[in-house]
């Protein structure tokens, strides 16, 4: 069903795709579509995360329909996918969103913030490579904590293995836990809080300089919250071998959960 829907309602060929060459497998191609789509549809940018503040007690934070955070949007997209009477293109796009957001919700920094836009405003030196300021007005830095969790750490942990072999190794390692994860059922709020807790204990917890919990305030760029990025830069955070050793298990486990739980969502749509 997934392949049929995606194949019969292909991605707009005029959409600029970041990942090249474009994947031939429909699910693999769909996995990165939402990031490309939001460039032309900025109203979907907030769909990729939920800004649970650091230090929040479990269950104390909810987002409303105006914020359109990842937990609400996932539920909405599942409803569209379940409705066979939905517009075919909307239904295919809902499926693409689900595939992507099942990954995003398991990235800890997509479910937490410290006035730092989910770690985007925390410059880091990554294995000796120092962060560079890429925008003086918004105080954007590359490399940053969010970015290395999205990309560099996963690639470094995978090493020279192909995606297929890396996935197979993770599946084998965590297969004994699959039954437990399935028993827990599909619960987007629980998944988000789980990721949030990993962010606190692992993502922030493994840093060489402890970052204090900030008092939450609205943040539109890394120049806000009393120049959050400049303040974080002064901490000289480092992501290196020790950090990687500490976080590898969590990254691999979250990747495994994302795959199993995506399957759970799809099996619920088509029992």
C-alpha cells in the first residue's frame, strides 16, 4: 500500500531536492521530502518538532493547534492517510510526512529546547573542527549541537557501512526489545517525552560544559534570549570521541525505535 500510494502520486518533479541523487526507492525518497517541501511551505516548518522546555515535568507541556507541533501533526496526517476518500495527492503527502516525522520525533533535540531552538543555537567544536558563524544577524553557527545529532554523529557511528548494513546491525542489536515497544502502542506524546528525557540525560548530559536550564522565553533566532548563541559559544562545547562513546547507544536505539514505530503506525492504518 505504501509503495502503491507513493508511486501513483509522485513527488512534484519541480521540487528542489537536497539529497542527490534522488532515491529510487519510494520510501527512501519520501523520507527526506518534508525538509525539501518546507522551503516552499514555511507554514510546515513548525511541524517537525515540539519545544518542550528543559526542566519541564513530564506531562506539563502541551502544544495547541496554533503551534502545530509534531505530536499534533502526526495525528492529523494519520487521519488523512486513513481516509481512502482523501485527495490522492494529500494522502500521499500525509504518508511522506508520517515517514519523516517518525524519524524527527525520535531525535531528542526535536523534542526539547533551552531557548536554543533545539540545540541549533549551541555552537560546538566537532572532532577538532571549530564552529563558524554563517549569519551575523541571526547568530547562526555551523557546526551546532542540533546539526551534529541530525547528521554528523549518525554518519560517524555508521562509519563505512552501507545504510542497509548499518540498519541491519541495529535491527539485530535491538530486536529483543521490539515486542516491548509494540506492546507500548502508538502514543506520540509518550514518544516525544521519551526523546525529551534523552535530550536532558544524554544530549546535554554528555557535554563537557554543563549548560544551565534557561527560563523559557520566545525565541525566533539565535540572537534572541540575551544573545543565546554568543553565550553558548563562550562555553566552548566539544563533541569528540568521549561524547560519541556516551551517546552512541541512545542514537542507535532511537533509530531502531523510529523504524519499529513507523511500522506500527502503518500497520494500524492497514491492519
